[in-house]
C-alpha cells in the first residue's frame, strides 16, 4: 500500500500476489478460532487465511477511497488455481470430495483437470470505465484474456504485429454484446522436464469439457462432471480432440528443448530457497504438505539445508538451480 500511496498522483501498476491461502497455513488465532471445531471445515487455518485476505482487500478499498482513486482504478481479484485445502482431505481418485468444506459443486481440486482444479474467480471493479457493478459474465473466459482486456480499458492500442491468444472482455464487462463468438480454451498442468501430450488436460467450450483426451462432460446438464458421455457423442469427442491436436502442434514446437529460466540481475536480485528445488534426481522431491518437520527445516534452510538439518535427505541429491 505504501507503493500505491507514493504513486497515487500518477499512473501505476501494482501486482500483489498473496501467499494466503496456501501452505504452510500459518494464521493468527483470531482468524482460525471462528472455524475451529466446525465439523464441515477441513482446515480452520485455511479458512482463517481467507478471512484475513478478505479483511485486507477491505483495507485496500478503504485506502483507495481515502486517496480518491477508487473510481478510476482498475481493481482485479483473482486466483491462480482451484482450492487446495478448502474441501476435505480425502478427495478420491475420481475427484469427488468427501463432503467437507466448500467447492461450489465442482469436481476436483488444485492440479486436477476437472473444473475444481482450474476454474477461478475473477472480479474486476472499474466504475470510471463503465464496468457495471454486479454483472455476471457467463461466457467461457481465460487468464489469456487479461492482457488484451487491460489494454483496451486503458486505451492502449497494441502493435498490429502482436498476436494475442486471448480476447478483450470489455464488451462482456460493459454488456455491449448480444452474441459472443464461440471459442475453445485448453488448459493443462505439466510440471515435468519435458511436455507430455494430454497430461492433466481440459479442452473447454461453453458447453463441453474433454478431460485427458478421453472423458466428455456436458456442463449444461452436468456441471459437477459426474457422467462421462464420450460414447454417446463421438462426433463432439473427435472435434475436441482435433482442436487439442492443433493447439498441441503450436505449444509443443520446443517440447524437446530443456527450458532454463534466467534469474535476476543487478536491478532485480533473486533470493533462492529450496521450497520448490529442482534436484539432479527425483529421489529428492520438492516439499509436500504433511512432510515431517525435520525435512521442512532442511528444505526451507536453503539449497544446502539438508546438511544444516543434521541428516541427508533421500538420495542425498545435490540441488541445482536450472
């Protein structure tokens, strides 16, 4: 907020990624206590972190009001994936939860190709830009739409040579469109050294979801994705598979090349921890929820933290930043 206050008299961009709600789920008692002892709450700390985040969004709104910026500031709230601990821990292999928590009736959680893994909220507020309050956009949208949307809201005309994968959502936000063009959006999660075709993938239209290239769901009649109807609609299955093939041909052009990520420079130094370390061997995986405290201390202790913890981790793999 200090950054925004310093720049309140000029245009500014502030990207504010919060760790809440996320492991290791540390939150003051005042936020956890309201959810403790409630049978339907799988993790009081997780829900307490959401309450804390909600409170701080309120603080941000109050500051924007005080600075006279609330009307002419584009404010967006969104998340990067579906819930990780908002539903019961015992989510079965079929993606259905055990009844605890809240997941809006969606199947799957974070990293799942089902709706609960990747469908996220996206709230945008911009009164001066005639973005109407309370409007619900029901058409299929994507994170790829954010850049062209912001450019249009800010009156920035991109170079004709730039080809965006997404579309500006301004007509939908302002309610100036009666018929939105049909589109297909494809998402997947890889987290592998090299891309794997069809891995944890969803091919999406306004009506259909093709999961992992095999399962087909009609979102109009079955938003919870409980009935695989691929055998009943072979033509639809084939069309969506072909659309995936076209997408894959585009995104996989460099799939056999190992992508190294440059980190930092003099103006933007980067501090490395080993929370998501990339080891020489998979004998030393990244930190996972439920790891024993000793291993957590070792991994959080740095790239060579295993020696600081007084023991070797599995495989005693040497960690390298790639």
